[in-house]
């Protein structure tokens, strides 16, 4: 606006600088990427696909490469994958195929697609992937795909929101701490039980006693006497005497002509 003096009158937008709003994130595109790309290598997901306890999806090949080249990985990737120490920390997913090539799979019960628009879970016991709607509408103690039993602790959400992922991470740390404590207490309990008398009988367990050397059973005196008599007959037999006498006489004969053979050789030379 121009004033009568030729100047300008500033507006509120020129005088007050408002804080810029953060750009809007297309959550649909983000979710689609999470369900199509490997969380580690950022490549397209292709079977075999594995999932960690945080619900992230990976190509199994990428996990193997990470475990083999962990020392060469950058620090940011090591921090991202700190919860994966070996292949036991991931589960190979049992996916249900779908005719759409751009979708990883679908729910075997509701036929919902794994495209980021629906919530899915996997079962730690069998690796089968089901939709949350399936578990909510058809509750069961066994998998709807392979009929293997599972508990509520075996259900892991796939690609959960950040606050749920943090709760899953805390559960991982608590589970590892409990497993470590159980491993430490087990050898101590075994050493305390070893050699302890049974409260019911007051006797020690047979498996706690050291192994004893095997002893030969005692022979009947009559059999022992017969064996000794037979052995004496064998020693006094003519055949045995002949064998030993022939050997001794041969040795003596060789000893008798030893000096003569030596003298003959010296005289010859």
C-alpha cells in the first residue's frame, strides 16, 4: 500500500515472522516402503524374508552379510542392528503368496494384502504371518495356517509405530537379562544337588557316586583246581619240552661254533 507521502505501509506478514510448519510426510508412502524394502540393505524384499523381535523386515541374505561383516559396518548401522547378534534373533517368515507381484504376501484367512494399509503380525513359534483382524475376529490358541500352538507372548507386530517399537525393545532387554540370570543359577543348583542325600530315603543318588572299576567274578574252587592241573600237564608235555629244548640247543650250538667261525675267518684272510 502506498501512503500520501509516497512511502509504504507494511502488513502483519512483513512484520511478524511465523514459525515454518514442518513439511507433511506422506505416511502412506512411508508405510508402503516399509513393507516393500529391506530395513537393512534398502533393497526390494524377496523370499526368504526374516523379521526381528522389533517387527522389522529384512532379506535373509542381508542379515547373513551383516553378521559376517559386522566389524566393517558403519556405526549407525551397528546401532540400528544392535538387537541382532546371530540368526537366532530373527525368524524366517512363512508368507502366503498373492497374485500381485508388488505385494509381499497376504493374510491366509482374511486375504488382506501386506501393503501398509493393514496391520499384520507374525508368530515367533512358526513364522506364519497373519493380519491383526484375523486374530481379533477369530481368536485361537493355534496358528490358523499351520495349526501350531502359540501364546500371546509369541505374537510380534510387523512394522509397528515408534512407541510400540520402543516397548518391544525394552521387552527384548528384559528377556535377555532373565535368560542370563537363569544360565548363571543353573550350574549352581546342579552343584548343590550333586552329592546331596535324598530326603525320602536318606541315601545318595547312584549317578552321583564315582564309577567303580569292574572286578572279575570269583571262580569255583573245583574249576580253579582243574585249570591249574591242566596247565601243569601242558607245561610238562613232551611237545612243549621239545620246543623249548630245540630252541635252547640251537642257541648253545650257535654259541659253541662262534669262536671257531671267527678264527676260521681270520685265518682265511
